[in-house]
């Protein structure tokens, strides 16, 4: 039965950022302006970076390795009201998968230099996908409960609400 099956992922690299602790880090890339990081791809995967330099932004999929449990309803960083976990981007998830769209600055071998990282230093990288505006941008999209918080994410930082206990 599919519900009971196990899926295993292996990291393809490590994300390096200036953020060592959850408290005080940006909650989304929009709040990480002026911050820099690197994506260190393991050598076995470096051939997969061919032509990545032509993209201004990339999508990083990663393991939220410091999140070890989940709740089906959580109060996200922007407010204290609880929402379903699938209606928020909180790290306490049934599968600890994170996603961020970051600016690609340059590539040197198997190292990608990025701007606006919003993940912790040492985060295991699962995949990289190119950000393609024609595929990924929807100007008329509606942001649900987040509509009332538009423009607030840039100045909002992480607190201790999702620390592992």
C-alpha cells in the first residue's frame, strides 16, 4: 500500500549560509536581501550543472534536517493564528522538504554562489531546478491568508516557534 511505503532521498550537496541558528534568520528569500551563500554540489553531480549559468534564479529543494516532527496545524511566522500545515511554509511538516527561489550569482566548478538564502548553514540539498518565469510566475495569483501580510515578509525574522524540542 502506497501510504505505508518509504521513500528515501540522498543529498546531492550542502547549502552554506550565514545563518547558524533559527532565531533571527529570514523566513523567506524576500527577507534575505543582502545575504549571500553557496551551494556546494558533490563532485558526482557537478556535470548536472551544465548551462545553469544562463538562469538568473534557481529553485533549491532541501531537507529541513533540524526539524524532527510535525503538526497538522501551525501558527506561521507572520501571525499567531493557526492554519493547516499545507497552507503555510512552516518547517514542521510531515516530510521535511524546504523550497526556496534564490538568485544565482555565479558558478565556479561545483560551487554555485547565491543571493538571498533563507535556510540554515549546512542544509542538505536534494535538488536544483531552474526558475523559469513563463512556467513559475503567475501575476494574478492569490495568496490566501497571506494577502493581509503582503510586504511584511522582508522585515520579519524567524523566532523560536519551530525549534526542535
